């Protein structure tokens, strides 16, 4: 028996019953697969379909949390709802022959493929990086002496006082102060 992996959303949908193919492949929502055992397997989407040469169809599904879905009808509450067996175990493969029915618990949303996102293209990234590099190289260089402790005026405030202004003193290279200090007011004690 040979297996064919069908990752393409449109092609995978052709191997599944109409509603399942249109609603679950490539969509993200809250769905349930009613199994021949009477249990409901809670899933969020179908990713890949595997088709064998003798007609067996397996589907890779993303598992949802176990338990009764919020707002489920009373008729469904008596079912046993399967989901992730442990936190982080989000994937499973299901034999489609064991699925009796499929239900939707929450409206679905279209899942964007990785190439369809708003991420910039490689060319846009390179262009933006070049632009930023040009800005940096054209910027006026700051003297390394300007940040020496001997060129900083100001002090530490005493408990309960507002902090004194800090000012960069002109370095020997003739640069201007970065921030001008506010005039000190004489304080009464």
C-alpha cells in the first residue's frame, strides 16, 4: 500500500466529504468529529490529508481542549469529548472511516498561509536596512569625551527633594551641551 501526502488545501478538500472539505481544511475554529465509538474528538482544524492506494484516508488534525464545549446543547452534553491528552499535545491523525459526523461548535476563521501574511519581503527588508544604515552613517558623530563623568554636571537628590537637573558640559572639542539645566531656585530650609 502506498500513501500520498496531500498538503495543498484545495486538493485535500477533494478527498473529503463536501462540508468537511470546505469547512475544516485550512480553516481554524471549534469542531467536533463524532466517532464510531460515540465519543466526540474536539479539533480546531485539519491540516494534511493522507490518501492510500487502496482508498483509506487519514487526516492530520489540530486538537482542541477536551471537555464539553461552552454553550453545547443538552443532547450533546452526555457525549464524551476527547481533546488534547496532555498540554502541548496538539496534533493527531484520524482515520476518516471512523468519523460518523462532523459538527461545528464555533464559527471558523480563515487561516493565512505563511506567504500571505503582512510580513515584509526580503527585498523590502534589505531596502529598509540600507536606508537605516545611511541614516546612521550620515548622522553627526558625537565625541566620546562628551559622556565622560567629568563632563556631566549635577548631583544626587537628598531624600524628599526633587532631583537636580543633569547637564552635559561642553567637551573640550567645543560641542554644545545636550540639555540645558534649569535655573536653580534657592531653597529655604
